[in-house]
C-alpha cells in the first residue's frame, strides 16, 4: 500500500489549501523546480500505478461515446498547452459532486457532476485546462520537493488521509481535518501560488484552444456564489478555494485575451443529456417532462440535444418506438454523429432487431475503420446474434490497438465464456486482472490458460505474458519499497 500513499502525498497540499493573490510577475519560476523530488520518468511510473489503483477503486464510466468525447476535448486542450512532457489520460467518474482533479503521470479525473453544472463547453473546458496546467507546471513534483523539508511522520499521516479520501470521501475529509493542520503553516504560501499559476496558464490555454477565456471565471464565480452560505459545499470548493481576489484576477486575465468565434459544440450538450439520463438519479417520467418542457419552451442551446435527451428518456421508460422515431430523424440529419449511431444500435438490440444493428454498424465500420464506438457496438451485436467467430475476430483486432481498454477486456471475457473457449477466457481474465495491478492473480489465470491450450503459438504467448506479469509485480513492489 505504500506506493498508494506516496502517490497522493503531493496532491493533498496542492488541492486542499487556500490561495492568495499573486501578480503574474510574482509567480515562481518553473525551470527545473521539482526535478530533484520527482523525475519525469519516475512520475510516469507513479502514473502507471495510479491507473491500476483507479481501475480498482473509482467508479470510472466505461461508456465509449462519453469517453470518446472527453478524450477529444482533453487532448484538444493539451494540444494548445505549453510545457507538455507527459502523455495525458482523461477519465470520467460517476459522481454527482462538482469536481475534477489532476494526478501524477498526466491523469485527469472528471466527475459527471461537472457536466450537470457547467452551462457551456467553455466552462467545462476551463476546469480541464486548470487541471492540465497543474500537470504541465509539475506542481505535484514541486510539492514533493517542498515536502522533503518537512517532518516525514506528518507527511505519512497526510498521505494516508488522501488515500482514504479516494475510497471514502466522508471518512477521508474527517481525517484531513486533523492531518492538514500539522503542516499548513509551512505549505500555505507555496500552494496558493500553484492555484494562481494554474488559473493564469489555464485561461491562456483555454483561449488558445478557441474557448471563451471568461469560462473559468464564470464557472468558478457561479459556483462560489451558489454555495457561499452552505455548510456542505461541493468538493471543488474545498480543493480549489475561491476568494474574490482570485476571481477578480481570472476576470482581468480573460479581459486581456481576444475572444473570437467561441467553441460550443453540440457534442458537449449531447454528453450532458446522456449523463443526465443515464447516470443522474431522476425517474424516466421526470426526464421525459424535463426535455418536453425544454422543447416546448425553446430552452436549449441545441435543439438536437434536447431531442436526444427526450429520446434517451423514452428509451429508459421502455418506449422504444418513440425513442427510435426521434433518433431516426437525428441520424438522418447528422449521419456521422457517434451519439446517434450508438443509440440506434442500443434501440435495435433492445427491440431484437439484431441483424439491423449488425448491417448498420458494418457499413459504418467500413467508413470509419477502427472507430472504438462502432467496433464495440458491433462486437455486442455479433455476440447477441451468436456470430461468435466474427465477434472474436473484431474484439481481437480492437484489443491489439487498445490493450488497456477495460470494457474491451470485459466484453472479450463474456464472449469467450459463451464460446466455451477456456484458454482464451482465462487469458483475457489474466489481462484484465493485470490492468487492476493484481499481477499474482493474473499469472495464475494465465497459467490456467496455458494448461488449456495445445497451440504452440498461444503457449509461447501465454508464457511470455506470465513473465511480463512477474516483471510488473516486481516493478510495483519496487515502487512500494521506495
């Protein structure tokens, strides 16, 4: 468990303390600060470990359409950022709390609650740009360097609280109330500058990417005003305190940037509708009323998103014909939209029109070879139609290019179980366990796969995988023992 504690030590100080105002020329120099505490290579190793822990502990959403959108948005922001030294990974967590967080190794966690609260794509993008800035400026590494001057025992207590917060937020925050006080005086000025630096750089990145530079000030200002007097503010206000001085500086910086044609994509509003219907705790009837009201009163940014939300709500209420009628028109008007293509497959499979789904998805696959959303839907459709050999071919192709895809592995496990392919099933279970960092169990499952196959090529491949799992287990233990 020790690697988990070290992984989160820096993050707490970065995210839990109050900022103060800094003029742009008062910000600390970036340079090589943090290099002594955490090299880029070492940070990548911690990022690798964090991914496995996140796969185990967090309610990550495995929705290909939403993941496609959030990855595209995140990478668009990263492509307009400076000082990018790490590959970035963006993932959605099913949590209505309004929050996002940057972690070691280029990992950015985004709560579904952000979609429910952000009024525009620029507001959502501003939060992501802020978190990206924390990573590009290596704030976590710089905090590790600062912490090296502090009491190691108190650092360990603090790190333990962070790990607890990840698994059980209420218990973790209670623990933080005792551990933060130990080092707050030594750390506060340093972490305050990080928040302002992330704002400054994030706003510039936001503008560079074509979003409204006021997005950050608008989002945080609205959040601070709404929860000003509440005793239970969202986690974001605990991890990113928002005094008026900070908001004023954000507005001032935005005013100094040119605002051209601001991005505000349909895909953002489609994502918001999808999350609202499929992950928010509202009844189908309530959702139907919500989107009917939007359409009747013209209260929407994009009519298509309100129609899509209504179709999803009908689907949730098992009114498949109504859902299909709306989606058919949407897909007719926008035939390459992945949200509509995916939903058409859902409707076809739920109404037992399996061949219709297969034919449609096969045609899309020819037009968009390798597309994650289309390929995974096609595998599900082929599996439902018991076309197992073709489904096997498709999922093998997909996993060769997406070896860390959790949903892909879960689909493959179920497919091979249905096919009674014991060797392949055990091998895929082994790969899945390895993605969770459970390398000993992965080796055991791969050993079972080896016992079930007589194919020389598979035997060699499974043996090589077992050796890889042993190396990764040693690598993980080395991080634990540092």
